[in-house]
């Protein structure tokens, strides 16, 4: 059974059209039969059974990614599998999963394995791996794009629903463009990089690949929970709660003709013009912009001292095992010795000057559109000239992390008889909601709503210490949540006083019989704050779907059934406040 979106799969689980065991096992077998060099390692059948067993303790409505299969680029840690960064001699077995991987697993997602990449995430083409060149999902003669090659192709081939990549120079966008996917490179620090083998640690981003903008929008708050343990993490919980446009018409910056480069690819040049026409037809005001300063910043990434940061990431290993690295990687990292500390400071001064100019231009528009890549090459063409042709791919991507911008890559059209061509929308750091809004409008061929702030919120039902006046209510108010109403749950739950340190907390568990109705409060919470709020909820509690007394379902606190063993059943009170009053 094929599913085209995460929501479609979740609906199939809830309706009983399929089960996690049936679907995940079929996807695991499909991935094992891959012929495109997508995978470096996969979980065993026993490990898959372990993930399935964990899911049996929950219902689909209680986990936002219940039974959704995903892939992990093999420079991101997954407990139980080696991390290789596409270098066998570098491989190690992590003691725990990366922060973002663990967040996705706790949300119910199931990792099928680790995917192929340009070695040490150095490259934009997907051929720089001893595990084989990853082949394009549309035409295997062409490059897949890199470095997150296997992550993108595994999604494009329908082996997984979404995947994690990384992006330093464009690795979360180029493979999306070449495989007709959506790729989100959020702001630096939006998604934790703890548990990721660094390329350039000051610039690295974990990225998301999926088939639709809607899936990316659904995934980002879950994957992007703030990680206080990552030195480069940034809390964007309040940065884009509102989507604000500059005027009544969306202003989209478009590069001047002299800034554009298609490397002889007339088809991509034609299709970029069509993408601009599509934006204009849907009401956008196109603002011609000289992006030469952006392009000058891009040059610094590989021709400046930032290549030394790539060397610093694996200095000890590279010094002892240089000849065991791919030849192109040897050439790139070997050049790091040519840069001094003085060069690094001078380049930072240059970048600061360029960023000031670029930021000033960016402030005049709501976003900028560029081709994700000006061209595409066959694997044979790439191997004949690996440095220059890889550089061509970075023409429109290399500057974005240096300048601290957010970006989303989307398919420009549905010309299926041609190789895929993609466009990228980018704006300032913290602008993810606006970019997702614009990308949804473009892919749906609709005009974007403008002229007012669009508040993105969700309703959360609370039944315990987060209620008004109780010890943890501040966690809602600190996130600018607003009280809506007092309600009661459907009479389908048992209520327990949980043991443990800290403020006293109850747990609601849904039951098939002898249930009661529980007093609740509904709070409206900015969507951008939900991931951070979820991250602070201790086990055995979590957010899932709770049925109200009128039959509607809302997001609310749920409790693992295993946690009630030995807990005090307080269902007869039907209210946490009433229980506290009578047991103070």
C-alpha cells in the first residue's frame, strides 16, 4: 500500500486499513532491495520488532509520528547502528541517538537505517562515497545530488516517508531539487546538531526531506525542539509565531539577469523564467535585485578559510588516515593547511561587510527566489570533472549558511518528461513559517494571503499541574498561551496520581470500560512553542489526542498505561483540583 503523505499514513493506521507491523515490514523489505546505493546500513529485523513493540503501548492518536518510517543520513547518530560518515575507517558506534533522532523516535517515528552521503558531508553531487555513487531516482544515469544523497533518494523512491539530511553548502536543497522533493534548510540552530559529525560546525544544519510542504511543516516543530545541550542551538519559539508581510502584495526578490548562471542548461533557464511568471500570476510583486554580494559571500565557503573548519572537524582522523579518504576529499581538506588564523579573521571581516549589504537588500522583500541549481550532470560527467562541476551546483546555495538565512527548496514545476528543476525561497533567520506559507501557495498554484498577521496556534487540553493557578501553569504563560475555556473529557478515562519528584502530577489513561469524565482546561498555544513545550514534558506523560465530552478531539496530556502500576486511582474525584483540595 502506497501513501503520499504522513497524514494519509496516520489516517490509515487509525482506520485499520493497515498496521504498523504490515506497513513497516514492507517498507523495510523495499529498502533492503534498493538498487540506487541509498543505504549504508539498515536496522535488523529484531530491531524493527523492538520499535514495533514500543508502538504497541500507544495508539496512533497519541503519537504525532506513530509508525512513520524515516531515514537518517549516516553522519547523524542512531543508537544501535554505526555512524560512518561514508568512511569505513572512521566508523564508530554511538552510545545514544542524536537529539533530533531521539525526538522523532519519541514522537513515534521508526528509523529504517542510515543513508549514503558524500564522504564527511563534503560535496553536492552524491558520487563521493566508497559505498557507491547514489543514483538519481528519476534517471539513474544522473547524479542524485549530495551530500545528503541517500536521504533524498530513499524518500523519492517511496522507501521512507521522510528523512534527515544535513546542509552546510546546499546538501539539504540540491538533492531535493534533483529528485523532485521538498527540502527544508531551517535557520542555523533551529534543529539540534548534537550527535552529528560536523562538517563546518558553525554553519551546519540538520535538514528535512519530504514529498510535500505540508509534511515539512508538520515535521519541523517536532524535529526542531530546542536543545539546551547543543552549544549552537538557538531558541526560535517566538520568532515566527506571526507571519507578517511587508505590504498587501508579497514582494519577491528575483536576481538580475547578469547574476544568473545556468552553465549552458537552456531548459533550466526557461523553467526559471516560468517560475517567476507563476509567482507574478498569483499576485506576487517581483522585485529585481542585484545578488552579486550574496554570490561573493558564497565564494568564501570553499575558496576561503572555512575549508579549514572542515579539516578541524576530523583533524585527528585525517592526519592519520588521509589516504583512506576519497581522493576528492583529500584534495579539499588537504588545502586547509594553506590558510592561517590571519586569513580566517580577514575572511570574517569580509563576510561581515557582505552580510550587512545582503541583509539590507533582504529587508526590502518578503523572500528571494533563486534556482536551487543552475544545471544537473550525469554521473559520468561529474566523475570527469569532480571539483568544478560540484562547484557549479553550489552557485546559488553556498552563501545561505554563511549569511545565516533560512531556505526551502521546492519543485518548480511538474514537467515529468524532463529532469527535475527546483527553486529555492530564502529569507532571514527565523523566517521558516513565512517560507512555508509561500512555498505552500506556490506548490498549490494559489495566491498567498497577505495584509495581516496570521497567528498559528493550536489548542492544548490540560488536566493537572498546568491548570490556571497551579505550579506548572507558568510553562504555558511563558509561551504566550491564552486560556480558552473549562471543559470535561469524554467519560472514557481513568485518573491517577503519579509518583515522582517535583510538582504533583496526574495521569489520564483511556480505557474501554468503567471510564469517567475528567475536568480540563483548554489553552491556545503558539504552534512555534509547542515543540519546546513538548520537550519539557517528563516521562510517562506526553501530548496526544484527548476526546472531549462533546465528541471532539483535541491535543492534550496523555499517560503511558505502564506508568499506572502502583499509582493511586483518583478517578472518583474527576478533578485534579478537587483531589488536591481533599488531600492537601
